[in-house]
C-alpha cells in the first residue's frame, strides 16, 4: 500500500501544477459580436460544402457510366471480338 502511495506522489510531482495557458481571462475573452458575421468563415463553409457536393455528383455520374459500361460488356456475346 505504501509503494502505491509513493508512485502516486511521484506522478503528481512529475505532472506539476496546472498551466495558466489553459485558463480563461476576462481581459482576453470577449463576447461574440453577432451584428458583424464572419463572412470569410461563412464563405469558406458554404464554398467547401458546394465543392464537396459537386464532387459527389461528378463521382456518382462516373460510377453510373462505369456500371452501364460493364453491364453492356457483360451482355455482349460476340465470339468474333475476343
């Protein structure tokens, strides 16, 4: 039991006191100003979303075309082609 307490004390000494870097100060923190939206952030969010949706539709169309090509190739029963 005493050995376990010694280990706990050593770990507490190694960890040290909590750093002040993670505390919140009233002089640094400010209330968000909702009258002036962050238009750069809004534009980036909507632009990224539109780009991802565009990529999704493009990829879907390519996948459908590949599916149709393979389906037609599978149904082709010509002995002269191969």
